[in-house]
C-alpha cells in the first residue's frame, strides 16, 4: 500500500471501473462515486452513491474520503455526457443535462478536493473529457473547451501549493459508459492509428500523468492521432 488516496467520479462505468482497478493495482486506496454504485468488498475501496453535480453529494464524497482514509491525493473527474445531434436539434433539457453533469459536477467536487489538497500535501486533479467523434456534437465541444481552459487556469493558480491539474481528451472510443454511440458515425474516418480508443488506453493515460510530477496544465490527447491529422 502506498498510503495514497484517489477519488474517482462516474466510477461504476467502464472507464471509471477501469480507473478504480488501475489505482488499486498501484496500491492506492480509492473513493469511487457514481449515481448508482454497489458497495465494494475491498476494504480499500469506499463506494459513495450520489449525484456529483449536487454540492451536498460532492461534500459527502470528499468528507467520506477524509473520514475513511484521512487524505486525498488525486481526484479523477470522469463524469460527463455526450449528446450527438445537429446544433438546432438540441433541447433545453439536453443543454441542462450536459451542463449539470459535466460542468457542475466538475466545479463542486474539484473545489472541495482542492480545498483539502491546499492545506495538506498538495495533490493532482485529472479531468477526463470527450473529444471529436466525427459526429455533430457542439455541446461536447463546449464542455471540451471549458474543461481545457479550467485545467490550465487551475494548474497555474495552484502550482505553488504543489497541486497539479491535467486533462485527458478522448477521441472516438469504445468506452460506452462515457460516450454512448461515440463510434457509430466514424465510418471510414478512423484516426491515423486505424482504431478507436479502449478503456485501457484511458486508464494508462491517466496513470502516466499520475507518474509524471513535472506535468501540469496539460491536455493529453488519447485519440489515435486524430488531433495531429487535423
């Protein structure tokens, strides 16, 4: 055991579950949260059920981490929604859902996590964000841009307190819990590597950032070379 603790949101889905397993394999304790999540039989995994977009739920998650393990070293904000449709077809409900899950969830839980990191041992925040799947998805573009900007801003603001903030940006992916149907419109527009991303690619990317203490304010593209080809 390392004595370190990671908080992972949307931990019941494919990427989230992979991240929980990845951090546990490195000997970290994990606080796993999602709207619906089963208790874990692993004593080093605390499952907290709740809506991370609710400030009270975010408080319970961070409080639970401190009560159970006494510290927070990393927050992986993996909560997000991708709704792909033409811009003029989006509804008020679509907009509200994306803003609530992606932006409000990020804001409340990250604020609480950084508050604790700032007075303890420093820490690390990683934002998992959706990239371009090739289908119309302007709300995904808004969230991508917003989280990228927030990542850079927070990295600069909290660097002096030894808090790093990074992001991973996904391209077309077979991770259904994060971006349902993200590959349905790929057709012959696969990225240069000729394949879509897998859960293991995302987990490896996040753990790479975890192991790189001099990287902050960066967005790691896990997209098979899609960004490079633009």
